[in-house]
C-alpha cells in the first residue's frame, strides 16, 4: 500500500452544516470518492498504490450524518451533488471524475447527472438502481437481511429506526469471495465502518431512506463516460441493478465480474481507475 498522506479539513455549507473533507493533495486527475453505507469518507487505501501510479488525487467527504459531517434529514441521493460542488469549490477544483462503491455509486451517478460537464467520468461499483426502476424487480436476489433493512426504510423513518435498534451484522450477505477480500486488502473497511456507526445509525438511516425515495435526478441524463462494475453473485445489491443502470445511462459501459460479490468485485477497481484515466484524462481533458 502506497505511503499517501490524507489531509483533512472542514467545509461550511450555506445552510449552516459542515462537511468533513479528505484530500490526498497531489495527482493530475482529481477523483471524488463517494463512500458506501455505512462508511465514513476516507478515500480507499487499497487503491493508493494504483492511484499513485496513475496520477490520481483522491478527494472525498463524510456524507451528512457520518463522521464529522452534520446531518441533513430528508436528503436525497441527488443532494450529494451540491455537497460535492461545495467540496470541489473549496479545494479549487474545476472538473473532476467521481467514483463510488455500493450506495456511493448511486451518489456518484447523481453528481454526474446534476453537475453535467463538470464531471469528467464516473466509475460506479456495485450500486443500486433508483427505487421502483421500471423493468427491475428491485429486491430480487438480495440477502434476506438486506431486503428487510430496505423494506423497513420504505415503510418510513420510524420503521427504519425500529429496525436498526435490533439489527445485527449478517455475514450471509457476503459471498465466500467477499469474506476473503475482507480478510485481505479490503480489511480496510473496518477503518471506515466502525467510526461510521460509533455515534449511532443516523447516517445509515438517512442513506437508506434516500435509496427508497426518488433520487431527485435521472441517471439517463448523465453525459460523462460511465463504467458500471458489478459482481454477478452480489447478495447486497444484485447484479440486475448494475445491468439496469448500464442500460439507462446512454454513455455507460457494463463491466460484469460474474464470480464476484459485493466486496470481492473491488478486485476490479484498479482496472476501473485505469479506465477513468483513459476516458477522463489525467490533464482534465476528456478523451475518446
């Protein structure tokens, strides 16, 4: 793993909130990382060696309600675009690429949909499609614990909070390949999950409520190049979601990994970064 220093700062939002921001500070192509649920926003250390080789500067932030970022009750998936813009403006970034894993992939796509030409490219890994997406059986193939969690969110905040009061970690949501990844390089998730839930499930509740209400934007409006990376055996967000997103985004390329689950699919993340650099350009110029 490359020895990369991650700087931290606070960015003020006009509504009185604060955002806790991370920045590796160097690299030709800024990539704004959108974290999953429940995580804090530390950029992905297992990809630091690849990003150093490729000239990538990681920028990220804790989504509202996580870590050092103030809650924003009622936020939508598209709300991430305004926060991403504030972070980029505060750091003096003009155009940038975005990458997200799990629920972060949906937030990354929303940024591209809302911010238009400011986003150079999108790498969306294992992300859910909009709730109620036409032609998609949204819950089909989910592990029972994941389905129950999101069904509780669909019933409203009180039902979701009751559910989380009794919820326990379910190892069956992950495949054997996922567990192997979590025991290896991606043991890094322990560094971002534990602090995300240390003060309670508030960020997780707001995330899941956002996933089961309208996004506030349409992924079909994304004009930047999109790579959808998804595992064929994913039990958290089934592969059909990735296939739907790739079919909906006119600029998307679907890169399936048939034998991977929700975490082991990240073995393909270095290739996704290489794709971002080719398509977005390390000098900030889009490439064919």
